[in-house]
């Protein structure tokens, strides 16, 4: 893990990992996975994209690094469902 709850001018990114590229993870919890994903609005998606770009520019002096945005959905039973590359520009 590179960072946890990283905060930039655009907002917060819950988790940041590296696997040759950068993986930004937004964690959403609700009673069901469906409710968790439904709680992610377009304005929050835009903030995440801006925050990801700011993170790359701060850490690597560029935003031209392979990166993706995953969602980690957590239901009331603490079951986790990962949606890889769930958010794109």
C-alpha cells in the first residue's frame, strides 16, 4: 500500500496501491453492494478523478502514469466485492 486516506486539494482517496501502475480504491459501505455502488454520484466521481491526477502529479511530477480506479463495495455482512477499473475519465 502506498497511501491510505490520501487528501489532496480535490478530495480524499481511500486507498492507493501499486502493481506496476497505480491503483486508486474508493471504499463504499452500505447494507448491500447495490446500495453501496448507487451511493457514488457523478460529482464524487469527478472529485476522485481530480484527486487521482493531483496524487500522480505530487508523487511523480506527472499524471502520465498507468492508473486505474477500483471500487471496494462492503455490505452489512462485511462481504467485500471489488470492481476493477470501475471509474474512468
